[in-house]
């Protein structure tokens, strides 16, 4: 059995493709046909409706150019499915027979690989190896049984470098058909994909030849502050499914709680292997499913722990100016450029305070207004909001957390004792053969980067 093209006569019987262009997080899609299950919430995304046809669950994906709002005021020209990048989440139940129609509205051929699925070899989606490529204007059909529960992804396996760099990907969830001893019931079930782009400030289209030096790190093609918060009720059991289709790993870190890694691409993990963590690394092409009890109220940061991945569009070949005295040179430059501003000698936080003009269709490198000032974040950053009065099934943003009196860090203005300081370099494994006559202070300057790799 292999993926096959669909004739014009059969096209008349296709399920109508559902298109979604809003960047908002849509409510979970409660099943109205087929086996029941507890639906997921796709962060800044949605679940694709289906049609039951003689016991087969039918979906219709359309590969096409899309415009994705990555954050308010910043849009990207991407490729995706059904009006968005990533495409809609597909939810089925273990044992379902699934039929997916794929219509190609791109300018080149494509295919779809069902990442992590057990299926007939001819349905695996590698163009040229398992099937002919889907040519522009053509529709192919994939049909197989969802054989095991878990979290999977879909993406092209034709001109993969280009098409994935342009945003073509999506999530697939297979729910268990009966109670599974390794899969606990949860109150909230979220999912999102990690993806990355290289889009110059002021432009719209990603540079597809970039291998590592991306300047936008995103969740579901959204960057902070455009990523919605994950809103839960106090003492909810929460599951978050994270898939990584970037070119590097991401250590995902949750504040205020410990979690268990309960699933991978291979399925649920044995309970004897689960350890409590606060950070879990998600490697390239991997999925990690984490679960925790939301038993601490508050607004808890949730982000990739690579610090450059929580920043927006930035140049990577800027010299470090910390500690440099600009005063003399700044005065001379101001004679030539009256609006010249000194930046970087105290750190990069000045970037969030200066109302600098930036190119159209971009976003500040560090941003986000919190209740106490700038959050100074970007990229792969969001907030898990835990509230006592959040109603079951309510995913609306409850606003900022109101801290109980006396529980917020504050400025101390009393007398200060001299703090303990480091005063010695300590010992060494053996003495140097030749000792310098005087101590040397090394001033380090990073080499300039002349190109990406």
C-alpha cells in the first residue's frame, strides 16, 4: 500500500479543507464523532476537524504559502498547511483508520512524512523512496491505522531543507483507546512545536540556507511576547507535549514546579525510569512529554534555557562593549550624528529602555511589559499561570498574579555589613616551572564573525 494520487472525480468527494488564519490559541476540539478522548490545546494553534466516512476518519491538509503573525506588528511569509504555520494538530484515537488527503498549492512538489508512526512503508512519505512526489496542483491520499498512542509530528520529506525552513510542520496526537497504565489522565493537555527562522529585520521571508545561526527562536512560529500563556487551575494535573524541528537542542525549563518526563517519540516511558526534573532537553527531531501537578499559585516562567533563544532578532557579530568608556568618542560622533546613543557599556538592558526606531516588520530584541517593568525576554519564552479561581476547562488569561502581602522581593535600605568576598586564588596541582615577574591582566576580545556556518 502506497500513497496515491486522487482523480478529479474523487476530488468531488473530498472533505472540505478547513482554513484558520488567527494566531490565537483555539479552544480544545471536543470530538463529536468516533471514539471519545480528552482533547489537547495547541498553543497559538488549533485542532483540525475531521469527517467520518464509513468508519474512516478523514482529514484534508492543504500545503500552501501562508502569512503568519509571529508577534503583534511582525508577520512572516511562510509555507504551511491550511492557512497557518505550523499546520493544524491532528487528533485521533489508537486503532482509528485514518485517511488524510493532501493537496499541494505550493510552487514545487512536496510530500508528508508521519514522524514516529508505525504504518505501511508506502505511506511513510519519503518522496522518491516510498512514493512519487506530490506535484503542484495534485492531491494525494495517505491511509493507515493509528497503531499506538503517543505524540508525533508531520513534515515534508521532499526538498526538506527548504520546506521545513519555511515552516511546514505540524503535530499529531494519538490518544489511547482504553485506560493505559503508563498514560495518566490529566486536567490540561498542551502541545507546541519548537521551530526557528532567519528573517532579517524589515523583511518577511526566511533565509532557507541558514544552518545554525538563526535569529528567531519560536514556539509554533510565534515569538515572545506573541506566545500565549498556559493557563491552568490550582492543583490541575498538567501535560505539555513539546516537539523539536529546529536545528539544535533546547533545554526546556519550568519555574516553580518539578515535572516528570512521561513520554517520548517512542511512546510512554516506563514509570521506573521517570525522575523529577525542572529542565528537560529536547534534541533535534525529538518529542518530550512532561507532566506536573500545578500546586503553586503564580505566574511561572517557562522557557528554553539557552539565553540567546529567549531573545528576538539580533546580530551575532557585535563586539562586547561592557566596561568601555564611550564618553570621549560619543561626543565626537554626536557632532556628526546628533541622535547617536551609547549602548552596551553597562550591559544590554538599555535596549529595553530606549525608544529606538526599528525597521518596519520586526520586533525589539528584548521586550515584554510585566507588572514590575520590562521582562527583557523574547523568542522561546512564555508563562504558566496557576490560579485558584481558574474554572475547569477555562483557558482564558486570568491577568497578572496578585501576590499575598509580604511575598514579593523588595529593596532593602537599612545598614549593610561588609559582605564576604573571594580573597584568594586557592592552591594548584603543582607549581609553574617559570613564574612571571608581574601579574598580568588579560583583556579578552571576541573574534569578529565573518560568516555563518
